[in-house]
C-alpha cells in the first residue's frame, strides 16, 4: 500500500525522508519532513525560512547584479539542500525528534 494512502487513512502520521527530490509530496504525502532539505527550495541561513524556488527569481537577480538573494530578516538565502558535512537545520532536527519520540511504531526503510 502506498505511503500516501496510509497517511490519508490516518495510520501514517509523519514521513521523515532523506530524499531531497520531493517525490513523497508528488506521491500525495502531506506531512513530510525533508531531513536533508529539498532541491526545489531555498532557505534563509539566519531565520530558517524556506522559500519555493519559484518565489526567488535568481536569473533576474543575477542580471541585476543583486546576488546573493537576501531574506526579509537580512540573512542570505541559499539552496535548502544539506550537503556532506553540513548541519541539519535545527527546526528539521527538532520536528524529526518530536515525531520519533511520539510515535507508536516507526518503520525505517531504505538502503
């Protein structure tokens, strides 16, 4: 049975994934924690706010010589992916820990 169906049935409460490609959301899952970030999102390195890639026109900013992009808080907006040696964002770590601590059953799947 697909994970999205289990979520719709109320059996699956949360999905924590290391995948950064958004395939779980495309499959219909709503409550997804992307542990290693998302390749289709950007994140402020100061306040942690996430932006969908469509919200920041990097090409326009490049043509205007206004790179890197800045958040409303003044922080630099960078890609959301967590790469080798990079820290897991504190909000993602906290949400993942809360989900793990509060679950009745955890399935750990993958390679």
